[in-house]
């Protein structure tokens, strides 16, 4: 799967989950749809409590994280209403 295929499939999958849903890639990042575009954001933490990180472009991490990102489709994980609260995010 190339990066464009990944993004298309991910956008469709997130969209099917409904408004406010984001894909959660373990403790690495989230991806959500904003205005029809995918937005990736670093996250730090585990167990449902996360600290928000910066937004980043997928092409900045694609080569290093491709296998991990593509494997997400085997066991997808989502969060709804992930909101920054102080220094943490809760899903």
C-alpha cells in the first residue's frame, strides 16, 4: 500500500465512524478529518490518557512508520471526542 492508498482508506474508515472520531495509532498519533482533510497529531501517553503533541505531515514519517500505520487496519482503534484538557487528552 502506498501513502495515497493509505490516506484514502483511512479517511473512509474514519468517516464511517461518525463525527468527532479519530483513528488512534497506539501511543504514536491520532488522525482525524478536518474539513475533509486528514490531520495527523502526535500523542504521548497510554491507557486512555494522552498529552497532545504537534500536528505533522504524514510524508514526514511515512517511510519510518509505514508498516505500523498499515498494520493498524488489522485491528483498528478509534477515539471519540479526544479533547485537550490541560496537559492531557482523554479519549
